[in-house]
C-alpha cells in the first residue's frame, strides 16, 4: 500500500504541530517523522529480542530514506500503528490511525 509520508499533523484548530519544541526545529510534524521516531523508540512495557529490533531498525531506515511516498505491507502498518499509540499523544495517534486506515 502506498503511503504519503508528508501527511502533516495539526491541532484541533487546524494549525500545524511543530516537529520540535524550540525554534531550532519548527517544521511541521509529518508522518515520516512520527513513524521513524516510533520505530526507533524504546518502550518500558516491551522486552524485544535482537531480531525484532533489527526489523524495526530496517523499517525505520526504509521510511527515513523514502521520498514523499513508500510502499508498506499490512503487517508493517499494524506495527507502526501500535508503536505510534505507545509513543505519541491522542491527537497525533488519532490522526495517524485515521490516515493509515483509509
């Protein structure tokens, strides 16, 4: 399935959510950044083995190096959705899930 990685996140007023906290990175948060961050994250409720870590790393690299779009299979999308929900707020998770489910 083709996924547009430039999908941009907004607050409830429709204003851009910045990628960073300060002025050094005020670009708009997009799906590529959210996917890569969630795949590379560490979660206290998980104890994953090296092979799973390698799989997540490879998927993060694939997404990071992709242009505006990338092809993802259903299992990759399911993993990304699960990890986004662990790492990000309801606002970002809700938008990401709605976009990825369409």
